[in-house]
């Protein structure tokens, strides 16, 4: 009678031991797995940050080239209008001064931008690109109106 009661208990204990031994991780394994996941997450974060910083630097270089091109356009336009009438020169000088100020403001705005996260960078970049496109169009419009 005791054997009948003992056998099921032994079988249950053996099955539970086998399950624990094969299916469950030890505390050390759980810690190692968690450390691996944290290390991977940190690597992914570092990679994303490096990509973000590289994007910022590339955009700043690209925009600096556009600002320099705008400055060159201003200098060339100033040289071109020297032969125009005084009234036309005064009007052009006023427009050029306004464009020059916008160009300088755009340069300062870009230089003053601090890294505030990827989402804010994307929003800043879109707005800044739009403003640079408008400024570039203003330079083109100025030279077109001069050619007429």
C-alpha cells in the first residue's frame, strides 16, 4: 500500500526535476541574458546616435556650401549693378542688404542649433531646408529681374 502511494509521488518529483533542469534558466543565465540584451540595446543606441550626428554634420556642410554660394551671388550681383543707374542701384542695394541679412541669420540659426534628439532634428532640418529654398529662390528672382 505504501508503495502504491510512493510511486506516483516519485514520478511527479522526477518529472518536476526534469522540467526544472531542462526548461528553466538559472538566475545566472537570466542575468547573462539580460546583460546581453542591454549591451545590444546600448550598441544600437550608439549606432543610431552616431548616424544622427553624422547626418547633422553632413547637413551643416551642405548648408554652409549653399550659404557660401549665396555670398558669392551677392558679391557678383553687387559688381554687376555698379554700371546701373543710381536709382536702380539703390533699390537693388536695399534688396541685397535684406537678402544678405537673411543669409547671415540662416547661418547663425544653423550654428546655434544644439543636438536635441533625432525627432527635433528632423523637424528643424525640414523647416530650415524650406527656408533655405525660399532664400535661394529670392536670390534667383533678384538676378532674373536684373536680366530683364
